[in-house]
């Protein structure tokens, strides 16, 4: 009987030990997956910064009167506007989140799919990183999906929607933009930039509506100066209106 009890305790101990090892192994795998995911997000940010810098140098090299955005990503590899070989990007990178060299693109003309405003990952996963972004990535905080990280020209952020506005002390708000029309803003405190206009530039002057002002007060009627020794005349009815 004692030998049987010893064998039973030994078996139970082995079961507990195997369970603990399994839990530790699962936790280790989960931590390893999280670490690899965080590394992939950091790599994506580095690649996005390279795309943003390429869009910036392309825009800066744009001759006057021409669109400041490349028609496609291919023009970043070899700029056709110059006779020699001029590169803004050395290659189309592989997205570390999807493992493919395929990217989502924000277009200035979505219907014709021309004019690259920004590049983004096609991954819809929830990002681990939600704050403490580098200054190169304005507006990336607290995004719901990796695909919400839009990599535009360095120092710019993409705003899409029915209207857009950024309040700056002492500066009028810009006009609204039709639904789906992408627009670029510099880092907070800068001047708006409209990619839809040829050659970039500033958006149209804002429409300022006059504030409601009360009508000017009616000046009081001239009152005759009282003569010394005589009582002052009673006020007229109009003066109290």
C-alpha cells in the first residue's frame, strides 16, 4: 500500500511539473511573439520614414508648375523628370507586418489612382505602440489599426474627411475639403499645405464670416445746458429709448 501511495504521489508530481512547464512555455512563446511584433512595428516606422523622406525630396525637386507628388511609387525609384538617374528611394520595401512588398496609398486623385500623398501598411492589426512617437510621425498616437499610420512627406500629416481644420492662435482656419479629399498639414503650429493644387502651395484664402455684432448704440440727443438759477428741463421720451 505504501509503495502504491508513493507511485501515486510521483505521478501527481509529474502531472503538476508538466503543467507548469507547459504554462511557462506558453508564456515564453507569447512574450516572444510580442517582442517580434514590437520589432516589426519599429521596422515599419523606419521604412515609413524612408518613404516620407523620399516624398519630401521628390517634392523639393519639383520644377515650378508641376505636381509635387509622384504619380506612382515607381517614380521615386527613378525620377523621370531629369535626364540622369536620380533616385529618391532605393527600393520598394517589404512590409514587415504583412511580409509583402505591397502598400496602401493615399492618392491626390483616387479615381485615377495618381499622385502619391502617403503610404501605409495594409495590416489591420491593432498596434502595440500607441504613444511616444518620434517627431517625424505627427498624429500617430492612439490609432486603432496599423493601417492608420499614414507615412507622408517628412514632417507632414494626412487628414482625410469631410472637413479639416487646425486651430493656431492668431491664424484663420482653412476651408473645408470635400469628402475623401486628402490634405496635408505640417506639424502643429505650421501653415496648411494642399497637395491637390499643382505644385503644392497654400490652400485658397479662408472665408471669414463676420461675427454677430449688436447695432451701434443710438447717440443721446443733445441736452440744453441748464441756465443758472433755472431748473433743468425734463428728459425727452426719445432719450430713454
